[in-house]
C-alpha cells in the first residue's frame, strides 16, 4: 500500500532532475527561428545603435536591446513583407524604444546568467570614443525622443520618404524638424 | 561638429556580430522590461488572486449559514466575478497594446484610440449593470420579495427620494473609482503616448 503514496521529496527531486535534463538538451530550432536569426544577424548593430541613441546607462541599453529583440521576435510571425524588412525592423525598434519610458530603479538582480543569451556589441566597436563624437553624442542625448528617432534614421542614411514610412511623420514636417535639430545640435555643441 | 560629419563615420562602423551566440529560444523565454510587460505581470497576479477570494467567500457561505444572510458576502460574490472580468479585459487590452502595427505614429494613435474606447466601453457596461441592478432591487421592493436578498428590508425602510440619492451616490462613486482605476493602470502610459504624439506634430 505504501508504494501508492507519493513521496513529496522524491517528487521534488524528480522535477528538479527533469528541469536539469531539459536544460541540457539543445532544443531544435524551428525554420521560423532559423530564418529570423539569419535575418536579424545583419541588423544587430542597427538595433544597438537605436538603443545607444535612447539610453545612456549600459544596463538600460542592455534591457532595451533585449526588449527590441523579443518584440521583433513576437511580431515576426505577422511580418508579411508588406514593408521592407528593414522598415519593419526600424518601426518596431523605435516604437519599443519610445515605449520604454518608465523604468523602475534598476533592481540589482540582473545577473550575467540572465543576460547570457542576448549580448550586445561592445561600445568600443562603434568608435564613438573620439572627443568630438562624444560631444555631439552628448548633445543628441538632450534631444527629445522623436528628434532622436529622426537623428538615428538620418545617420542611418535613410531618405525622407523612408523616414516617413517608418515614423509616419510627413516628409515636409520631417525636413522642418531636421533643420531644427541641426540648429539645436550646432547651438548645443558650440556652447560646450 | 556637424551631424553630417558624424553620419560619415556612423556608417563606416562595424562590429563583430558573431562574437555572441544569440539564442532565440532562450530569448523568447525572457521577460520584457517594458512598462506594459510590468503592467501585465501585475494584472496577471491580481487575476489569480480573485478566484481564490471568491472560493474563500463560497466556503464561508457554505460552512457558516449565518454568513449567508450577510450582505457583504453577497456583495463579494457579485463584485468579485465582475472584477475578474475587468482584469481579464485589462489583460487582453495590454496584450493588444503590446502588438505593433504600421508606422510609429499610426501605432501610437491606434493605441491611444484603443485605450480611450476600451475605457468608454467599460464605463458604459458598468453603468448598464448598475442600472439593471438598481431596477432589479426596486422591482423586488415593489413586489415585496425582501427575503431574496439580505439587507433589502433596510433599503425598503428608506424613503424613495433618499434611495434615489443613494443610487446617484453609487453612480458618482463608481465614476470616481473607474477614473482612478483607469489612471492607476494606464494613466502614465496614455499620457506618455500623447506626449510622443505631440512631439511628432
């Protein structure tokens, strides 16, 4: 009769072992996952640049980088190629960055293990360390979020038509805003 | 330094993207740190609590026959399922808001519209439910079926104009509570979306 009773500690051990085994087995990726990873590969730097444009703190950049990739993955099954992949990616990346406004004070629990699978490129690789670039970058940080998104698209060499498609702001408004941004940055960097 | 100078160097930048082994399967298991993800987690926790409270009230009502005549128990049994329904729709709304469609501006405009219309629908549905509840109570009082709902006797003893005032007070309170609840959940979010939209003009 005793055999019919479940020993609780055995049950816990069973589940713990099961979890360990599950972790050690490499999961087979679906075709969609492989396709997504392949397409994403060439845009990783772009995503990093978007994060760097909106956030200063390395941990915030890391969080945003992670959020953008998760959001892209969640939205990918619905991507039907109506817009170019890069347009779609920029839309989601900027949208996620804009929506990431309220961050609670960082809890210390963020561990290396937690971040293991989504690592960002190191900033040194981007080459923004020169003093002049740094000065301009600091000035860019003082722009509002929409101005920042216009700057990132401008730096990415997007045409005004492409910017309009991504942001939904009319071509004429974008040109006016771009001129204002340039003036603003000129003033900000000259004052330094 | 001009923006164009930065543009030149910006596009010549490169990085070794193969340095890290990105694993999408693990990535999808991670939680996002966006405000909506935080809100979703909060609502999910609350929605799990409500059935437990409901079951607790049912157990009390079954085990303690005296409690069955207590108006608070009956109110709890009516309000808790309605609250669960409200949280469920909130959860659905948050899931919808997490989706991104179209250009950035269109997406933000759609989200604001969705938030406002959902709140309006929620208010209307609630008012209709309250109105039906009041009509039901008045019908019971008119037909002298006071035994059906505990506390009805007390309500009958209050003169009709004062009862109307009480109902109006409940409507008013409901309006204030609804507004507070909406602001509590989505106020900051909708404000920020509107600010972004203003920046886009």
